[in-house]
């Protein structure tokens, strides 16, 4: 297996040289690269599945390339990758994270040949207030010469952009609108494994859970992490959903962030001993880890400032419950045959 510290596309095939029956196409999220899908890709490869991790247009180069990218280009890249994989395997599993989850769902709706989909924190809907901001931006930029950036930052991460362009968020929003329109007429019908965090501050996890509920395939299942799973499960009667805690007090973890679910604790970059300078190097005496949105970070840091908390707050960069998700992924793909 090639160097793991790269955001480049990857192709992994079983070492025995046999032609695999099943192939998985792995689709990353906005600002990410194929790197974010590697830990999940390893699980699938170990099950004898061919794994293709793609790089969406505008990613893996420079953040400036997201100033002009269009969601049509992302859809076309996935379509072409599916066609290429279909020439090498009989069955295809689409595996998407965040934006990649939305793209996987769109293609599963339109392609009956997809054997199953694994969606990690899928962007069926963006969390508020982003839709309102992007809609306002779309109107204002027709009149005024606006800056193209929500946030322009020094690029500290070798496999993910830190800068966020307005156009990129607008394109994701428009893509989710297309997906929502299609889902109004028909739900996802193929086997579906959903993994999501109830406290996700980037995508609306309740929308994803709702769409899972409309999927009636008997082989579908879901994992949802919540700070209070016992309360959450009382409000949801779908027995196919496994509710797991997102609180790990011994590690200082209060809830999951949007970026945490696809990342294993031993990830060399984002894991508990990762080389990324903002990786969650667990120190519960100093840090509390959870979701990082602007309001959440301000609130938690004010608590620290006024002595209401003894720990500073930082975004969680890996999934402490990854081993359980691994079990569910293995069960799911084995069920697909």
C-alpha cells in the first residue's frame, strides 16, 4: 500500500491478484481529499473488495480551484468513476462522506446497478444558517463585487483545505437542493448503511435520519452517535437504528464533530497520535473535544475564560467508536454478498 500521507486518488485491489466480485467507490467531502476515506477503504479492502478512492474536481490542488468549480463537475466525476469501476467488477458499493454522501445518494437514485451505499454524515441538507447565507450571497454577488471567501486561512493541513470559498459552499447547497427534489418523488431503495452524529454542526443529521427511515430495504441499518442516546432513541421508533454514545468522559470527548466518524483513532494524521498539529492528542485535563462551529467554540471558550470550565475546547478529529462502525460495515458488505 502506498504512502498514506497523501490526498491523491488511490486504487486498492486484493493482494492475491484475483478479480474481485465487488468494488467500492469512495467519495470524499468538501475541502477534503481522498485521504479522509482511507480508513474506511482499508476495512473494505480487507473484505476482498476492490477500492477506488477518487478526488473530486477543485480538490487536492489549491483552494483557489474551488472559486469556480461547479457541482456538475463533481457529479460527472462520480459518473465516470462508476463506469470505469463497472468494467472491472460485477457489483458496486458507493461510499460517501458529507458532500460525497450526497453524490453517492444522487447516483444511487439514478443507477439501479448500485448494490448498496454507505453514507457517513451525508449532506442531505446543510445545517442552518448556511443555506440563508449562500442564498443571500448568490443574490448580492449579482450586484456587488464580493470577496470569494468565507474564510481565507494559512493552509496548515496537507490533505484538506483550511480556506473556505463562498462558491464551494454555494455549490454544495445547490447540490443538496437537487437531491431533496429527487427524494421527494422517490426514496433511496437500495441497501443503505448510515453513520451520523446527532450533534453534527455542518450537516443536518435529522434530515439524514429521516431519509434513512424512508428506505424500507430489510438489509438497511444505521448508527447514530448522540450525547444522550437514551433520550434520542425514545423519540425514534426505527429499530434498525443503533444509538451509540458520543460521550467519552475519560478522553474529554463530549460529542462527535462532523469530521470525526470516518477517521480511525490510529490514523497517522488525524488520530490520537497523528502528526497534524490540530489532531486530537487526547489530554482530558487540558482539552475538551467535540463539534467545532463558530457559536459552539465561542460558547465553550467563554466558559473557560470565566472559570466555568477547566478545559479549553477543540474539535474532535477522530472517531473513538470506530471499531464498532467497522463491525457494522463488515456486516453490511457481507450481507450484500
